[in-house]
């Protein structure tokens, strides 16, 4: 009997197994409990986890300016908007990695996530108010085969044929102007273009050129959608084979990786793409159930550089003196090396522990609270606490503290995975 590969379960299991044997990264339980309890108390006091909604800052494309009202069918119009938003999210998360390298040895690259998100949003909005009539759906079941217009810059057909020069010309005008001490450029434009080509081609070859068609195949399962993304787009396959450390060999291939006990799974960009789709189109949406995933709690934290940075700042993650010196001196770590992998695995395990501790503390607080109204809201508060929402909280807090220079250095690695 064939067992279906569960990427989220594989992330949890492999990361926990690695951290049990870790030599460079450990979890400080007292500090983690203290920090988690502080978050739980804030949640209880505010009656919500204080995180910004997906489009609260105006960074992301929402399709709200999409005005092709010639579609007399309101349902089809809404599906077209959702298709465009889903393509924006997939495009964003295909190239959402490693902003810090610069082509100038004397200047810092000031490009941040929000600059790329905003630039891509502006690219997505270019034809929002066009009156041109375009082919927009196949005959038959349009709810399955909705396709973006050919005028949409992020349509699969345009992504599949995109060149690095074209990508540069689309994005660069929307980045901030360079200052004397900083540049604003997207590194490794050729690699990012290749990943967008892969995205467009994969949607055309496997999902009828439709992001919503791909999403529908997951049957409202976040874990299934992560798996579909990994099967369709090789650039999202974020795993490390421990055997390559000791045997000095290449990592095992994808088919072998899914069942190998020597593989550490992460899938940061695949998981965050699913979480973004849920946040933008499913979390509070009443227009469609296909993006309202029923198993979002299976998604793990998104192990990158910012979350371990803040977990280390509060003492929940601890590094050996040797690793701490590398990070503090901003020494580049090897992609897929022991140090980098242990930091990421420790991040996954620490956030899993934080979720459980925060939920327990919420229950404990509730039991000493005489307010019926507050107690009645406990179930919702517990439902709102997950690895995804804690990740959002940590990332947003980390971004604010980093701008205030309150955080120490984060680990640095040149990678396409985060």
C-alpha cells in the first residue's frame, strides 16, 4: 500500500529528529516558556493575536482595482480576480528569497521584502483598468478552467516566456531610488526568472494554465496543496540530505527524498505560498471555499533568517560559541551545511513548542478569569494560535525591531529557499 507523502508531517518529524542530535543549536525551554507565556498574555489581553492582515500595509496585490466588469456573471468576475491574486502570490513566493547580496562591494543592498511585494503588485495592476476584452475562460466548467488574460503580466503564458531582461525592466522602476550608501536591486535575476518560467510552464503543463485549478485539486487541504506545489515546481523542493554531509555525495533525488530517513525537510516557500493564498483568499473570504483550507494547523513555521534571529534574541534558541561567532561576525554559512540546517530545524521545533505552551497558558489564564465573555472567546483564541500565526507575529515583530536596530545579526546564507 502506497503512503501519500505529507510534506508538513515530514518537516516536523525530520526537524525534531535532527534537533535531538544537534551539536550547534539548542532550545532553551525556560526562555521559550517565558516568551510564549508573554505572547499568550498579550493575546488574552487583546482578545486576539495582534498581527497585521495580509494586505493591511498595502504591499500586496488584492485585485480590488480589477475593473473588467464586462463579465456579467459576478461569480466569474470574482473567480478572475482570485486567479490573478493567486498568480501574484505564487509569483511572489517563487522569487521571495535572499535579498541581501549586492553587485556593489561598497554599498549595502537596501532591498527588503516589501519593496519586491510592492513592485510586483504594481506590475500586476498594470492592466487592471483595461477595457479590452480578452479570452478569459474555456467553455465548460469555467470555475475550474479560469485563466488570466494574456494582457496580465503574471499570466502563466507570460511567466513561461519571461526573460531576465524583461523581468528587470518590469520590477526595477518600482524599487526605491538608490542612496549614497545603499543600492536597491534584485540579486540573481537570472535565477529568479528561471523560477518564474518554471511556474508558468508548470501551470500550463499540469493545471490547464490555471492557479485556481491547481488549488482546487487540493480539496481544501493545505498539506495537499503544499504537496502539489512541490510535485509541480522543482524550485520549491527545499530539503537537505544528511548523507551528503558524511559521504560527500550529491543529495538524493526528489522521488527518493520523500521517503528517505536521512532527509531534512523544510519547504519554506511552498508552505508560505499556501499560507498566503489562505490569508488573501480563504481566511475571511465568503466568495469561495476552495482557498479555505481546513487543515492550516498542519503548516509549520517558515524557517528563514528573521524568525531564528528573534528567537535567539529572546534566548529561546541558543547557539554554540563557535556558531554564535559565525553569525555575529556575519560570516556566510554554507547552504545546506550543518550549521544552517540546524538553525532552521531548531526554528521549526521551537515554534511548535511555542504553540503548545501558548495554548496551555491561555487555558490557565481563562480558568482564573471570572469574565464569561472572555471565557466564551477562549475557543476562538485557541483556534487562532498556530505555527502560521505565531510565525507572522514573530516576523512582524522582528521587522519592527530590526528597523530600530534592536536585533543582533541574523545568519547569512546564499540560497534560493528563503
